[in-house]
């Protein structure tokens, strides 16, 4: 079911986070390691914006950050736009990449 699939995806992402931490141990990664690290970071970031991870984890934290940054006068111009556009972007992203 959905919960089993979500659990499997969550576990796979935890392994990726661990591997990112392992790759960060290298002070001077090779070009191949740097490319792989960038690929994994991008993959993890995109996963955080995909349902159900977005609904269960990312949305609440991201909106909390946006609301906090909204208190800063100059920054609030940017965060207002993000807050308005984010639900639309997430629904399009889910539609394109969803299950």
C-alpha cells in the first residue's frame, strides 16, 4: 500500500542522507565525487518537494520559515511571492512526478 511504499522511499532517502554525510568527509573530493554529491543533493531536494514527503514533512517547515522571514521588511517581498506560488508549484510538480 501507500504506507509501505512511503516507508520504502523514506528508508532509501535516509540511506542517501547517510551517504551524503559520508561524501562530505572528503575535504578535496575528486571531480567524479563532486558530481555525484551534487546529483545526490539535487535528488534529495526534489524528493522533499514530492508528496507524500512534502505533505508530511516539508510543507509545515517551509511555511514556518516563510512566515518567519515575512517579518523582515525587505525579505517579505520575496517570501510573499513564494508563499503564494508554492502550493501551485507543488501541485504541478506532484502532477508531473507523482505516483
